[in-house]
């Protein structure tokens, strides 16, 4: 049976979720619901134009259009409308969608300015929030590539959390700024395909199984409606993401030069 302290970790951090960080939790959750409804309408409409609009909306939400990246992405979409039409043929995407179809959908959504982390966000909304979003914090957390200070966290039993979630060996690399900040390796075909496969074949079922364990133990979190809600795999992903965003010191500057070291911990995994 899953440990109560593990549930406490996910409960606390899920209730802290907000994106961007300067937005309230209520505004964050309402915006996510809006995107989910827009994506649902785009899928059901069968119109490529609406699907394209939804993809751009999710891209902007995820990237904040830093350095005009969403504007560049929009031009890339305009140049290759065939790929959006091919994606449309794969919809709807549900929990029953075969893994090879999920991988094909991610490949179709991938552009120079829209790589795996953003593609998984698009997949998440197009699936009605069935599937989690992959980002570097999740990749570091599951790979156990973080500052050793994390293991000294007294408020939560991080050892137990790691034991419960298991380990997934995502490929991470230095982001190239020589500041000790890792990033998910997705810029070569080999690393992209490896991390894509780890996401589909490992992360998705792992989070689904953990959510089911928490549900069976009747462990919940409080929503913005003040009701108690059972965890989904997306809720668990959101908890890990905000834990990383609120504790960035634990996810950078723990190495001077690559390779990025693993945490040395003793668990039963």
C-alpha cells in the first residue's frame, strides 16, 4: 500500500500548481479548463484550421512566446499544413489509443520550434488531459538527476517518493550556457526518439499506475472548488512540475561539467 507521506507530497504540491508562477491558482486552473475545452471543440469539429489554432494556443501557453518562439512556430505550421492534416486523421486520442499512434502524433507535432516538451503539452490537451506533460523537471525527477540537498528535505520523505515512482532514465544534457542547468535532450534524432519512447512507454503508464494506487487508497487533493479530488496522472505531473519550479536550486548548479550526475540513494527500486 502506498505510504501516506508520499500522498502528502503530491497533495501539497498539486495544490500549489500555477502557471505562470505570478498567476493565481484559480486563474491557472480556469485557463487550463478553457484550453481543454478549446482543444475538445477543435477535435470534434474536424476542421484543420481549428486544430491549428488550438496547437498554437497551447504552444504559447507553454513557452510564453519567449524570444517570439510561438510566432516562429506559426510560420512553420503555415509552411507544412499537410502535417496538421495528418495529425487530424489520428484524432481523437484517448486512453485506448495505441502507443505507436501516440508516437506518430508526437512526431507530426514536432517542429524546429516545437519540440518534445511542447508536443507532450499539445498531446495532453488533445487527449482531454488523459496524458501528462513532459518537462525537464519531470525528466530530472524521474532520472534522479538533481542536487543532493533534495535528499535532506525534512518535510517530505523524498526517499519514499522516489521508491514509489520508480526510475526512468531520460537523457538529459547541459543546456549549453555553462551554468549547470540541464535540459531534456531532444535536439538530435536519436535523443528525441529515445526520450519520446521513454515518455510513451515508461512515464505514461508509471504515472497512471501511481494515480490508481492513490485512488485505491482514497488519497485526494483539494481542488479550487474546495472539493476533494482523486489524483490523475496529470495531477501527479503537475505536482512534480511545480515542485521543480518552486525549488529550482535543487535542479541546477549541482555539477560543473557534464555528464550530469545521478543522486546516490538506496531504495528498493
